[in-house]
C-alpha cells in the first residue's frame, strides 16, 4: 500500500501519534475554558489528524504524507476495523473545516470550536479503544 503519498512508520510508533492527539485534546480543553475558539478549533483538527495517523499506523504501518489531508480518509477506510467508518466520518468533519479555521478571514465561533472538539474527542476515543483491545 506504500506509495509516494504515504510514509512507512513502524507500528510501535502508533502510540506516539495517539499520545500527540491526547495532548492536543488537553489544549482543546484549555482553549475552550479560556474562551479561545481559534486555538480550540485548530487543536481539535490537528488532534484528529494525529489520531487518524495513529489508527492507520496501527493497522498498516503507514501514514499519509500528501498535502491534501483528505487522502488520509481513504487510508482510514482501508483499515480492517469495525470502527473505520466512524473514524473516517469524524475525520471528514474535522478536515472539512480545516481551511476555514486556519486560513479564512472570519473568526471561529465558540459553538463551532465545541463542535470540532466533540468530533476530535470521539475520534480519539475510537482510536484509543482499538489500542485497548
């Protein structure tokens, strides 16, 4: 499955990515508690990306290295887990808002940040449950 848009990563490194996602969720909580929706939304998105990387590494020893993060959704869907569709769905929700949150000239609302935080938490929980089995 490895090609120029993926990088081989030792399966044991999946925990590094899951730990990164967990730390980013702590940043989300801090940012929400500090009424900082931009930081919360950005951390939620990047936490979800890190969790999806952990998921794919866990199953395939690969992670996406393409510039389009949406390519990772296809890698997630190819994982042999009953959780793959749910992980992909939450990742899709996060990635669909990435450009808006990071590059557009409108402010992120707290309700948007909370929604993204919910998707990130669910995604991280799904991935963590894979590791716990």
